[in-house]
């Protein structure tokens, strides 16, 4: 029986384990259950793939991602691992053939969807041949509060009852301690150890900017920093994904929409193009992304505010799995806060549910408005601490804070007076008009130019007032009404500010934040920093790779990652043996592609 390390080196072509991989693998190889929490890109797959190869029998991987199973299996076959899947996308005959291979002990790994596994036929199948382990991928799908809940996952506690001696490994990148407890409980993991990694993603640059003309801002960001790169743009609604994708396409950026309303076939086609083509931008709702293991997504942009820090972390985490520099970019403004508060007010569900949504939004707003390191704040949400990172906008261009007490009092007293003296409530735009002393038709119609607060805010521009209102909403010092008109009201906490009981520090956007961040952290296409000869070699290797990928019908990264091609281009190996030392070149790929690669290297 080969050891775990030998398997890592021989099959996968990597020198050493990362983080908790070795500990997890040893534990599972010996038959133990475990819960593994690792960030996206942390290397979860090896945690079950290697034990499946080392232990006797087939490793059964339970995954909700039917659309991705084919790619996962192709990637393993490229490595010389015998893998297959069973799901509803395949015809009857193919499924029978897979079942036969399983019974004959031909498979190292078998991927199944949970609903398939739980059929009587499949359960009986598992009784008839040895199972090396059950890997429960995307294990947070068992969590009823999470956004990826899959009811079928609840049935998986049966595994333990039916096969008490087969080790079970639950894996997820979703990290809050509440989710972790829920997974352990619902999957009946007892006192199996939890292997919890750091959730930091040091290669991701985080930036949150004030939203003005978001389409323009997005286009500028992509053109200046990520021209030709693959990326994902997240939107809150289906209509908006289409609108933004259309806008990008009109402006010369290849972009496709993705949302649950598109129909299975279109979604699958768009996803497949995103995985296979280089430099495509996917404009999507949160329906897109789980399990998409494209390693070279160079940016993730949000044009709408995510609902929670957890969501934001998961979505941004899809950038830079390959460890090369990547960006997380979010634009947010007053309307986002209003809209979210309104959605919470209008949401179905009881008081407890709404309070939970409110707390999630507050944490997200805290991240947006922070004057300290974004990464610190992000990781604090997962109870992890780090030093200021130096690779986020607030570290690079610390925003100023200013004493906004008086400005806040002006806003709050305008809201107060409207209600008190006139019995009226209005939205943000109108309040700002009153403060600025603009005698608009509406202001005159209601006689608001006679209020004592009319014109008291002429000293600040509209944008500054929007920022003040946004921060008051973010801090819970203003509330959006429950009726859904977007009118503003005071909160219990407003009173202390009105009375001047404490000073209120507000964040002032650093006007040049985006520009200076750019000059201090130049983003590079995967080869931009290579010496010229290596660049040429890298390009040769890339075009060779595209051809192979096309002829095998797989995404390019399944053949080799950019990081591996970079290393080859730099090292310029002269023999098959030298090539074998490059990280990511395992025995099977060496045999299949070694000579061709050496030819590319020679030019
Ligand atoms: P996850 O599923 O946790 O998001 P993956 O299993 O897809 O992460 O791994 C992320 C990337 O890191 C993959 O490209 C994988 O090949 C690579 N990787 C994983 N473990 C190692 C290792 N020990 N050495 C080098 N590369 C690794
Ligand atoms: Zn930072």
C-alpha cells in the first residue's frame, strides 16, 4: 500500500502537504471521522482523494453539484485516477456500467448526488462492495439557516447507522461556529475532531468603494486592472445580471449572465463557457459559484451589497484559488442600505428570523464602514485574529474619520421635526434637499422651506449628506419605515446623538483611494512579471495547453494550472526527469505530456 505522501507526490505531483491536510489524511486513513473547515482554495479535495487511494475500496464523494461532476471526474482521470459519477444527468446504460465498475472494485472514487445515494438501489449497491470512506462535500448544505440548504443532506445521518465502520469526512469552506456545530449535529459526527484552518486568503486584495455610477465604476475597474481576466460580478437580482452583462458586452468585455431564471440548459452552457474560455466575465446572482473550482478567477466584483459577511466571504473567496494575486471589489451606497433594510422589514418569517437578518446586515455594514483593516474585520467574523494586512484599501489608504456629531444632529432633527410638527415621514433624497436648502417643487408643495432646519446643511455637498445618512442607517441611528416606502424614522439610539451625549465619528471616503491602491498593488496577468524569455515560453505552453484541453473537452486548468506553467517557463527543464520535479506534474501527466512540454520549452 503506498503511503499518503507517496501518493501526493506520485499522483498529484506535489512535494508536501499544506496546512491540516496531513493530519486529516492520517486520521481518515486510520478510519476516523472528521469535520474539515478550510477556505476555498485551501486544498480540501486531497483530504478525501488521498485516503480514497490509500485505503481499500472506493471513496464515495457526496456532492450537490451535479453540473460539475463531469469536470471533477475528468480532472481525476487526467491524473490517472479511476473515477466516475452517478447522477440524474446520465442515461440508464451509463449508470449500469458505473455500478458494475464499482462492484468490480475498479473505482478509486465515485461521486454521487445525495438524493441518488439515498435511493434504496444505491444504498444496496454500497452494501455489496467495500467503501473506503464517505466524503460529504459542501457539508454546510445541511444547515437550515445557510443560503445553500439542501433538504436531501438531512438524510445523510443514515451513513453512520448503516456503515458504522466506514469513515466519514465532512468538508466545507463555510466557517461560522454556529454552522460548524449544526453540521456536526445533523450529520451525527459525535466527537469527531474538527480541523479548522485559518480563513485568511492573503492573495485577495479587498476594496469597498462608495457607489456613484456603478456601471461606469465597474467598467473602469475591469478595464484598468483586469483587462482580459476571468472574473465574476455578483448582483442582487436576475434583471440586474442581464442589464450589467449587456452593458459590459456593449463596452467590449465578454460577459455572460447567470441566474436561476435562465433554464437549466442555458445555465449549464454559460457555466461551461466560463470554465473553458479565458477572460470571460460571469455576471451572476448568488445562484452561481458553489463548487466552481476554476483556479484563475482574477476578480470578484459586487455591484450590490451582499446580505451577510458570510455570503460576501464565500463569494469573494472564489477569486484567486491558484494563490496568485486577485481582487475583491465592492461598490455600495445609501440606496443599498435602504433597500436591504426594506427587504428585511418586508420579509416573511417571524420576528426572530428578521432579527437574524438584521444582525447579518449590521455586520456587513460594519465591514463596509470600518476605518481599520478589512481583513481583520472579515476574519473577526469567524472568530479569527490577524495583524493589519497591508493588502486592502483601508490599510493602503486609511480613511479619515471626522466628527460628524453636528451633521448627524441636523439629519436627525430634520426627521424629528417633520414627524413632530407635520406628522410626516420622508425618504433620504427629500431630507437632503431640506438640509441643503433646495426649494424643489416638492419642498415648496409641503411648505418645508419654512422648517427651522431648512438650509442648515448648505455647508456640505449632496454626496457628503448621502454618506452621513448611509452611516446613520448603518449604525442603527436611523431606521427605514416598515411600510415599504423608504421613509426614515428615528430609533431609540438616535436620542443620545440628538442630545449630544456622545460624539459620533464618521468615515470620510478617501477621494483617491482607488487610484493609490492601484499604484501600490499592480495586478498582473499570470506572466507579466516573468523575464522576457520565460514569457515567450509561458505563452507557448499556454497555447499548447489550450489545444490539448480542447481536444480532451476539458477546461485548460485540468491539464495544468497557470502556476505550473509559470514554474516550467522559469525552470526550463531539459529532461523528463527535471520536469517531474515541477509542482503539479505527477507521474501520469509526465508520461502523457512530458515530451510535448519539453518540445515547447525548447521553442
Ligand atoms: P478547495 O476544494 O479547498 O477549494 P482544492 O482542493 O480545489 O481546494 O485545492 C485548491 C488548489 O490547491 C488546487 O489547485 C490543488 O491542486 C492545489 N493544492 C492542494 N493541495 C496542495 C498541496 N499540498 N501542494 C500544492 N498544491 C496543492
Ligand atoms: Zn488590511
